[in-house]
């Protein structure tokens, strides 16, 4: 039986087509497998990229110079060689394409995925996320910093070496403005209400003292997962190390489950956060590439999801893989 579901607090809708009865194996495509060939993001290839603006090494944050490139690093942050935006022309930010575009190389090891990271490596990546987002938010006329990860060709990653990206914009995305308009009409933060309603229910897939992860009632795509801090926190800069590390643990746990259930799928995750308005509640949305937007979705902006989020959470919690379901 199909069901039209409404977003928690916005006038957005999706269709959950439960009667199609799909299993995890129906969503498994060609697994994302890394090659053994090194690339420009690998250790030892530092001279083949733009100089790093931040290099994390042994508890220090360093920077490449013309005289010396930092070697033996843990996380390396470089300008994107083909930026969507650039810092030139600050007097006319919109017309000139003013902004910043950075690549966060998460590890020097070519064949390492986030699911292979130790807890300490994941902690460091989360700290780098926070540092770099706040660095660019402090730049003149920057209104929003988009932080996201594309993993796998099907998710838009042009290089297979694991990395994240951020794009600093001189404007606030209209979608976030629309959220804020609704949030400001509420007597309580709707995301705080979502934390309460989704905690330890049938859609929950992870929870600790600081974070929850769940398959949202309003899931646009199969196996979509949202991450929310339990406390009302608007952006990464407002997070303590403890909460930040909890976020990393939640992401790593969910990715490990997705890797097993969907057999190493391509995916995107995106950070939604605002610095300028305390009413907003940071959230992260992870979407495996399990389906394609087609004519209906483009015509209506209503997505058809053939995997009910309740069932997706059940598969993830039980670790049922697409290779073994019959």
C-alpha cells in the first residue's frame, strides 16, 4: 500500500510505495571499489595539487609554503583546482562568482574509506570539518558554507580517493531561508521535536548521549538517514569536542551498516547549518545512491521512495545484507 507522507514541518511531500516490496538486494548496484593506483591526493604527491591551506599533522594545523610542502600528514585541505567559486571580485560578490571552494583530503591512504577509520581518525576529520567551516564563515561577505561528501562515481565523485568538499557562498540557500521562515513561526524548535519523536522508535538506527541517527518518516530516497544533535546546536562551531566526536561516531556507524546492507553503495552526505540565526538546528542528511530522479520527481518535486523508512531501519539494525536476503 502506498502512502503520501508530509515533511515534519514543511509543505513538502514524498510517496512511500511500500506495496512494491523491495529488498536491500534490489538497491545494490555495482559496488564502489577503489583501485590500487595512487592519485594526486595520495601521500607523496603533494606537489601535484595546489598548496595546502591547512594540514593536520600530529596535533598541529600547518600550512604549505612556497619553500616547503608538508609531508606525512593526516588530513590535508587544498583549494579545488576547478573551483565553482573564487575569492576574486569581492566588490560584487554575486555577479563575480565570489566565494571559496576547498577539498578536504581525509586520509593520505588511497584505499582507505571512512568505514576503515579508527575512532581517533574520525575525530580528527570532524575537527577539520569544524575548523574549515568556521574559517570560511569568517571571510568577508560569506553567508553560507556548504559542507558535503560525494563518495563514488554514481554520487558525483570525480576522484576515488576519499575526500569531502566545502563551497563558501555569498548568499543563504533559498531552501534554508524557507526552513527558517517556518521555524520562526513555531513556539519550539521543530528539530528538537524531531529528536524527541524519533529517539528509540522503529526508525532509529543509532543513538548515544549526544546524537541520534534515524531513517526519517519523510524519506525522499531508500535508506536515507538523518543525524541530529540532541541539544539545540546551530552549527559546527558551537559544538564541543565531545559532541563533535559523537557526531563522527554516528556517521561511521551508519556508513558501516549501509556498506554491509547495500554492499558498498555510492552516497552523499550534506551538512545543514546556519551561523547567523540561533533558531536553526544543525542536521546532516545522508542519501545512498539507490535511485534516480526521473520525470515525475522533476515535474512535482515529490519523490517516490520504494523502501519504507521503518523497513530500512530494520534492515540496518539487523545488518541484513543485500547479498543474503531471499
